[in-house]
């Protein structure tokens, strides 16, 4: 799997774990907020990598987003324990 692929699934899993049900619009908004909060603490390369993920979340179709949620659920914990 490509690194961005892993990061998208992992990022979605973390948001699902924290917020429960997750729509694409909410995921995109929360990821953008998260990125702005951590920007001072990450390298420029990490920032651009995460920006690519944010952009992917914004432009993907809803069916693709639902598929990512299924992948996230399959490989990562998506519920608070």
C-alpha cells in the first residue's frame, strides 16, 4: 500500500474513533482544523503530505469515502474502547 493510502485510512479511523459516525463533509472539516492546529509542530514535508490527504478528502466521491471508512474499520480501531 502507498503511504498516503495508509494515512487516509488511519486518519479516518482516528476521526471515527473520536467522533463516532462520520460524514465526508465532517471528516474534511475536522482534518482541515487538525492540520491548522498541528502546522507549527510539523515539518514542511509532513505539512504538504497531510495537505494532500486533506485535498483528497475534499474531492473524493461519497462512495469512495464510504469505502475508505470500511477499510479504516477493517484495519484500525474505529470505536472508543
